[in-house]
C-alpha cells in the first residue's frame, strides 16, 4: 500500500462537547477520603498533568449519540447524506458488542442504504487508523466519500476509579495504576473525506503517513468491563517511555517518506495525554513547541477523539490553518504510533 495520498481531501470537520464541566479540583474533592487517608496534597492532579478540567456526558449517554451529534453538524454544512459511501465509528467506547455502533450512528443520521458501515477500534489511535483506511479506499477509486466519527465518554471510568480509590484498601504505590483514569474526558468528532475533485481547492489534503507498532508493550495500559462498570490500569511512567520510543521510530520513517524535517510543519497536534507527555514528545522529536496546538488543558484525554478534535479546533480557532502544513502525531496503547501530514 502506498504511504502517500495524492487524491484525498478533508471535506468537512465538526466536534460535539458535553455541557457539564468537571474540574480537577472537583475530582479531588470527590477523592477526599483517599487524600485524607494517605495525606495527599490537593492540587496534585492539575499540577502533574496540566489538566484543569474535562467534560462529561451522563454515564448512560451512548457513544453513538455523541458521534451522531458531531456527524449531524457535518450534514448541516451541506454534505449530502445519500452520497456517503462509507461510515466508520472509531471510538474505544461503543454502545454494545453487537451490532456495530456504526449501525446506530447510521440510523440516527438517516444515511443511505448504499452506505457501508463498520467499527474500528485501536485505543486512542482508532480515528486516525480509520482515516488511513478510508483514504486508501478513496485513493484507489473504491469510494468517493467517507464519514469517520468517534464519541468517547469517560464518566463511567472516572466514577468507577473514584469508587475504587475511596475504598481505603490501597497504599500510595497501589493507587498509581489508576491515576491516568482521572485524566480522561469526553467529546465527539466527525470528518468527511472525499476525492479532492469533489470539494473546493482550499480544503486540507492528506499527504504522507507512517506507522510503527511494538506490541511487546501491550500490557502497559489495559482496560476492560467488570459487570456494568469499566476498569483500567496504566503504568504511566513506563507507557510514557515506551510511547516516546515508538514515536521516535515512526517519526524517522515519516521524515524519510515525506522529506520533511522537524522544522517543516507549521502546525503540530498530538494525542492529548497531558503536559509531561507533550513536552517529552516535542523534545524527543526535536520539534518546535511554539507550533503545538493543545486541548488537554480544558478537555483532558478524550481517547480516540483527542487528536482529530484538536486539529479541528485549531482550524476553527484560526481558519487560515486549514491551508498550513500540519502533522498529526498519534500514539495509542498497544503500542502503535501513526503520523499523518496534511497539506504536504
């Protein structure tokens, strides 16, 4: 498969965010039994992560509803629903194991019976994996237009984590694997990709992508369901080091393929984990941090939604960015890194 796209444009982008805001201070207040028992200083969550707040939908809010909210905004921009050849739902969160969550989104958006539907899930990298798959189908002429959506809601995970931590059984060392859960937020995003002949010439176009995978690290972040509740444990320190190592190899491949240097991109967006991960990544790849656009400060880590939502918001905040040379730096537990240039 070619690793350079020449015929694919991002036709439209949209996001959807919950109204309810949960500050790091509020979460720490809910963890008062733990903080008092272990004599932990308040303010450490924001201090260590840089995350001031995040948003949540109610725990019973379905991922399909979140994704469809973003998808409807795409249709409201004039994208014809009867001309969407492929719909991919790419979240970690899903309505249920069967049928595909994409089937619920398809129904909510009233898309055509000709539309192929499927789910793709790959931790925080799912949306970008879906972009590469859909773009490859457009590049090869199999389809003309694809809609990719993702909707994540971390509230059930955060609620379960607070419950576990307040039970009074864990010491300082034992609480560490649960810490990353408290950075999770909620949000939704939708993009449509098209053959660039079908949209205006000023729309952003996809360029080079590279991928690096090292599954020897797949044990560093593991999540699952426990009855009706979600559980996840993360070795944050080891995951940071492993993620940077994988990203460095992906970046070397990307530069060789694209002929870019670290100074080439005008806009850089990464998966939104927190300030420590961002600083480490920019240092390791020798990138200019002034070109970074981030959302983790107010949205936290929204899983598969974070990277595409951040690029979308960057373009909404400053419309001229849709024509800037940009790079999306994706990392997902497992571990995989996928890097994609725009307007190259």
